[in-house]
């Protein structure tokens, strides 16, 4: 039965029987019912019509005596708030329901029970079960309720928890609720920080929202709440409020570094004890995309929708030398058979030659590089360490010198070339290539 319509039943019928026909009519009289005009009402525990029309009693005069048996009954039938006053000869609640073509489903209720005997003046209350979605603390569940409208449902639910609300389902741009809102009191529509009062709430939720010029977007949600939980609606006659929540999503992209790894490999072209970075390391990039959820302009949550390495890191590879250092032959000495004059002359000539070689090679520049050369080699570009492994101003190993593009031996190159190669080494590997002297001159 549509709870928003008023229907009218036929005029009451009063049945009478004589003693001669009582036996024949008794069975049919039990099924014979008549209804008075329907009145629009609410459930028996909310507002209901109280007008119950009187009905004439049917008296059966039994043969052989003056004893009367009253088989006629006047009952009130309340079906989801629509109240009908019925005159009937039915003997049970179920017979009255059958006469009105009322069939109860698994989740419907009737009070008294369908099998209960019918008495004059009985009130039969039928409530159809409706499955609704409830929300509490952001968690949703479904439940079957027996109420004529949302106002009654919320009143019943508030006895369990006042924070429980009804959630409308969505279909396209429509909002659907299995219950009407409140047929006899104003309903508040709260959307976009604006409250509108709808004085006639007889239509569906979708119709009422449309009438209030509230347009729903794809992800918006709609919930129906007890108006007393909203401060601005307290102390008003509004019992039900409809809250339209604007739901939006945005995306945020974050890029973070992926550290590179380090590897070491052996290299037989580099002198033992030496190492060289043959592939500089480079950090990669990880791109994370998050979807952020907003309700009425407030952030309510987020989730990662993609997380990918968008730039692969480059591994740093260091080569460690395994090549044995060459053994340099000692320089020839003057013959012991030479006279003292020749020896002295020869020594003087060698000293002059070494000095000339250094002078021809130039000297280290002023500043940091001059100080480093002074510490490492005494500023002599042609000097070679006593073990023959390190050469020149900055004491290069031959392997390192060649790896940086140097030609020949470092100790044979000009001071300018040695300084150029030294700067190249420092840019690649840092001041740690000269650990003691770089610390001494204060550059690290």
C-alpha cells in the first residue's frame, strides 16, 4: 500500500441471520468483512488517527431460545501508517489480512500474530520490512527496519545509538531511500554550507532534493540524520535532516631519490694498491602517485595508486688494481777508477743536469696546489719515490697518471701538465688522494 495516498473502502455491511438459516450462513459470515473510510495516519507508537467508526453488531437468533451470539467485530487495521476501520466476521487476524489481500513477506511484521484470534475492538498493525543502509563512525552496514518513515526509523535507532544515520543509495545522479522522510513535519536539507527547509516532505528523497534545487554529483553521498544531533536545528520542530556531502578526489605526485649501489671489481691494468672509479654512481628516481579523498573540503584519507621507479639508479663501479709495479733499474754510477777530479767533475755535471731538468719542467703554481706539491715532493716535478712507484710534484702512480690521460711518466711531464692532471684527479676522487698532505694544508 502506498503510504502517501488515501484510499476509501466500501460502506460497512451489517449481516443478520434467522434461526432457520444460521447453520447455512455461519461459515460464510466468518469471511464476510466490510471496511469504513481510510484515514491517513502514522504508526501506533507515533501519531495516528483516533477516529474509529462504530459498527452494528450482528446478532444471530438461535432457534428455540432468546440467546444472542455476537459474531460481528469492529477492528482497526494499520498498514504502514494507513489506518482502516474494518467490520468483519473473521475469526483470526490472518483472515482479515487475506480479505484485504495483504501478504506478509519474510521481513514483514504483524501485531497481534497472524494466527491470533480476532476480538472486537482489536487493533492490527502491519509493518513492511525495509532494508536500509546504516552508518556509524564511518562504517556502513545493512539492516531491516519496520518504520513508516525516516523520522520514525531514526527515533527507533536512537534508542541504540544517536549517532547512527541512514545512508541513501545512489543511482546515476539520483539518491534513493527505501523510506519516505517525514510526511507531517518540515525536513532540513543541508548542502554546500546552506540549510533549506522543505515544508512538504511527501515525495521521495530524490524528489525533495530536486525541489530544493540540490544537484548531486557523481561521488556525492547523502545521509539522513536525526535533526536533534545538529545544533542549529535543536529546539525546532524539524525531526529529520538530509546531509549532502560533496566528495572529491585529487592526485598528488611525489618524486624521491633511489640511492645507487656500489660495486668493486678487479682490474689488472691498474697497479696493485691503486683504485679508480670507472663508473660514477647516480641516484635513480621513484615516482609515487597518491589519490587524496576530500569530503566537504576536508581531507579524509588517501591511498597510493601507483609507485614506480621512473629512473633507474646507476651503480658506482670501482676498479681495484692487481698489476704488479715494475722494478726500476738503479742508475749507473761513476767508475771508481776515475780520478778524483773526474769524479768531482762528473758529480757536478749530474747535479747540474738534474737541476736543469727541474727548471725546464717549471714549478707548481702558487696557492693550494703549490702547498700540496711542496708537501708531497718538495716542489720537485722530476722527483721519483725511493721505491720507484710515485712520480713528480704530486706523487702520481703510473697507473693513475695514465687513467687520467697522462702520457709517459709523470716525473717527465711539465709542472703545468702535472698540475692539470692533479686537478682532474681531485675533481674525480677528492682530496683523499693525498690524505696526509691535504689534511696538513687544511683543505679537508
